[in-house]
């Protein structure tokens, strides 16, 4: 019985969250962060990385996840609530 209640509460919360996300521009702006370009054509923007509290080690770890060793191999790295790297 407890599992059904928990699942129902989660379903209801998800439903309300999605309704707010699609109906309210203010809520959508709050949840969806602006994309920031951290690396462009192999050059790291230290100021933006610092503003986003992303360390050099974290960025290098993300690069290794994509099989990239050096910043000069990165054409574009976009950081937000998700990370997307193109090389």
C-alpha cells in the first residue's frame, strides 16, 4: 500500500512540475539555465568557468569522458544543466 501511495505522490508531483514548466515563463527561466560556452576553438574561457564554479580538473575529466586529451582538440564545449562537447 505504501508503494502505491509513494508512486502516486511522485506521479502527481511530476504532473504539477511539468504543467508549471510549460505554463509559466518565469518558472521555465528559473529551471532552464542559460547555456555558457566554456571552450571555443581550443581556448578555455577562465572567467566563465570560474563564474560557474567549474574547476580545471572537472573540465578535463569531462573531456576525457569524450576521449579528448587537450583543449585545442575541443571545438565547442557548452555548459548548463547538461554538458555537450563537440570535437
